[in-house]
């Protein structure tokens, strides 16, 4: 019979932490009232001193300063605040990526504009009517180049071939004004002339170099925009109900318990945030591939594809081609006449302007190679810094936003009281949350919005992989080519050489037995099952009785 008073003594000791260090005197709720009011809530009904917490559904049910309404309001507030943290972190990444896009886009468009302006400034004095009567041909070329760069579904090689064909037709007529040359004759002329390379090696050389440079530039610029858009959409994904409860318990339950000055344990915070952002962490693999692919293409742009030298000197190459045609005019005309026959003599006299042989005017070639080097260097630094964004996000949020304690702190908020946090930190990603002690995560149901964004990353990486080896890929809406273009088969070896045959983002989610709901008991231990409802009721009654007797 001596067990009974000892049992109540143990219950008295167990009930002591509910009151903190204030002994039997009810603790003031002044700090919670101040916080609650600062969050914009009415103080009506807010306790002045601690009350019993049987009504609580999220926070531990010891003595508390929070009513049911306060707990609900704090839960909603924690949800909105955590989502705001996510969006703020995402905006920082978006700002970096869009700034990189803006810098390169401005550089590239300026390069193209300067080339076009140099052509317009120099060609009238160099070629007279050869240019003035064919201005539209040159304008159309630069217009097509811009449209291609901006993402229009244009075959760049065909556009360049069309330019040289149109230019040859018009220049041949102007160089032979004494003949009446019909459209049918021009068709024959083009077929025969192309065999003799009327413009020399310029068309072939420019087509190879310009195509590679434009493909790389377009994919590179688009890659930054896709990355930014993915971050924006993922940052807007709402928190689950289970996550909202866990975030509330992490951020506001210590206030309800009268421990406003106690910071959350670092590992406790990591488990909560990793559970909440499990789907986001699955972006990591494809995100790293995208960042690596952008860095590889950046090297191509500043290296082998030499965007500065190729795009900035298009007008110089065109001038070189026209000069080749002028120099080879007589032999070319003879070969065309031999293959197509002699055209009729024109009744119109040739103008003296047409007969003038224009001297070669040196075209100014201003290099902006140093500016490109600086752009690429800056971009690669930012890409390296962003590679691990999704898996370092939980740690960043815990240390900078939630203000969790240091890892060695053994007097932090562990979800139940002030003390140490014992459970191990979970790994990254959805599959690793099966035993998360803080957030119940259904690993068989991945978030579809995030899965779609993973596919967008795969598609963009595939395009960059093609650009890296000079292959063109149509820039249609990504949803049109989700069926195969994200396979990564064309991804360069130096980016995707170590890629697994099945990446985490494409395999079917692993199916595991979902454990029974674990009690987030003392120190967050999750391996203990909840007692039966009847036994729990008896313990609760005994606990309250012990508290009453110990006062």
C-alpha cells in the first residue's frame, strides 16, 4: 500500500515542468500577450496568467498561455510566415538568375545592333546601288537573326541560305545591267553559280560559326529564364496540413509554453523543414544538371564558339563575300552563261553608278571580348553558388529565419520542452522522410507541380546539351516536348557523364508501408506507439489529480 503515495509523488515530479521554474505560482502571460498583439490579433480573451492546456491540439497540453483560438491563429500565422520565407528565399535566386539573363541579353543584342549599324553606315559608300537597292535583304537577315535568338521556331541554316540566295540574285542583276534577266533565268543562275562558290568560302564558314554561336546564345539566355521560372513556381507551392502543424509547433508553441526566449533546437528545426520541403529537395539533381550545363555552355560562348568574334563581325563577313563576288564577276558570269545560255540584251542603258567598281573600305572591328569574359566569369560564380540551393534551403531557413539555436545547445525548444533534441536529422528528399519524427509525409504521393518543374529542368538541360555540341532544338512550349526531349541522351559527357540511368526525378516513387502515426513524445521519439485511448484517459485523470494535490 506504500506504492500509492510514491506513485503520486512521481506524478507530482512529472507535472513540475508544466510550470517551468516558477514553482506553484501561475506564470504571467505578458510576453505572449505582447507577441499576440504585435501579430495583429485582438487581446480579448487572452489569458493574463497560465491556464490548463487540455484544449490544445498542436502544442503540448501542459500549462499554457494559449487558448484554442490563439493556437489556431498562431498556426495560420506560422503557415503564412513560413510561405513568405520560402518566397523571399526564392526571390533572391530569381533575382540572381534574371540579372544574369539581363546582362547577357543586353550584351548579345548590343553586339548584333552594332554589327547592323556598322553595315548600314559603311555599305552605302562601299557598294552604292549594290547596297541601296537591296537594303531590305540585309534588314531581313538581321530581323531573322533576332527572331531566332528570341525563341522563334526558325531554321537558322535555312534563313542564312535564303539570305545568300536572295543576295546573289539581286547582285547578279546589278552587276550585269546590260542584260534582261528573268526570274526563270535567275533560278538557273543560282543552281549553276552555287557550284562555283560566288561568295567564296564566306557563306559556308559563317553558317557553321553563326549557327553554333546563335544556338548557344539562345539556349544560354533561355536557361536562366527557365531556372528563374521554376524557382518562382516551386516557391508558391502551399504547405500541407501536417507541415502547418509542425511549423506551428516549432515557431509558436514555445511562446504558448511561456518559453519565448528559448530558441528551437537546430536539428529539430531541420527535421521540420526537411519534412515540409521534401518534394522541393527532389529538384536537387536536375537543378544541379541545369547549373552545370549553363556553365559548360558559358565556356563555349566565350571559347570555341567565340560569340563576340562571330556575331560582332557579321557585317565584315558579308562585305568580304560581296567583294569576292565582285572580283569573280567575269568568270562567274561566263560559267552561268555557259550553263544557262546568254540572256537577252536589255533595252535599258546601264547607269554609270552600276559600272563603278567600289574600293574596299576597311570596316571597324571593335572587340568586346573582355566584357564577355567578365560576364561569363560572373555567371559561373553565381551558378556554382546556386547549385546546392534546394538541399541547403532547410539549413538556411533554420539559421537565418527561424533563428534556431546552435547544434550543441542542450537547452533549446525540442518540440515538448526546453532540453536537448535526440532524434537524428533526416536525409534530403521525399523518400528519406519515411521516418521523420516531426512531420508525417506520404512519400507515395509526390507533389505534381514540383514534378512538372523537374521535367522543365530536364527539358532545358537537354537543350543546353544539344547547344553544347552545336545541335539546334526547337524552342516550342516545353509542355509540347515533355514526352521525350527530357531524356538527357544528348547531354554532354562533361555535364551528364556520371548521370544515373534513372534519376530520382523520373523513377516511380518507392512504395513503403506507412508507419502508424507516431506520438511526438518526449524528445520527439517516434518509435513508441500511442497508448490505448482508455489508458490515456486514466493517466490524464491521475496526472490532473496529482497536480491538484501537489499545489
